[in-house]
C-alpha cells in the first residue's frame, strides 16, 4: 500500500491515493507527497519500534509511580535505595526514549 505525507502537518496516510483532505489539518490533496518505496518501508518498519518505545515509556511511568510509593513508605534504607534507583533509572530511560523518538521523527521514521 502506498503512503502519502501531508507537507503541511506531516501526517502519513496509507492508501492507493492521497485523501481529498488531510484528516489531521484539512490540507487539500495537492499538499500530499507520495513517499518513495524505500521511505514507505522505513515508516512501516519503524512503526513497530515506535509502538514498543511508547509501550515501554508507559511501563516506566508505572515503575516511577511504584518507586515513589516505596520511597514514601520508607520501610528501611535498603528498600528506599532500591526504590530510589528504580525511580531514577525509570526517569533516565524515559528521557532516552523521548530523545530516540525525536530522532525517528527527524529522520522520517514516524507516521
């Protein structure tokens, strides 16, 4: 299936022809550019990884929340150390994911 990218908002449309109107911004059909086969394959392939990144980010948000609760519980120094490390690592990995997604967007690996 072909892919068309809106030159106004970067929305990627999958179909045999560009839509009459961009579903995201309302731009007209003439604002769509058909992606080359290589670019379209890259978008397809990257969609899986991007979904995995977003899923991992959601799990890391849960780790952060659980760790905060554990820190507040403050049972003993060993527990607090584990929860503190989990919170800090979750925050760090979340930032890595955001940076990687930005790289994907800038390289056209999103859509």
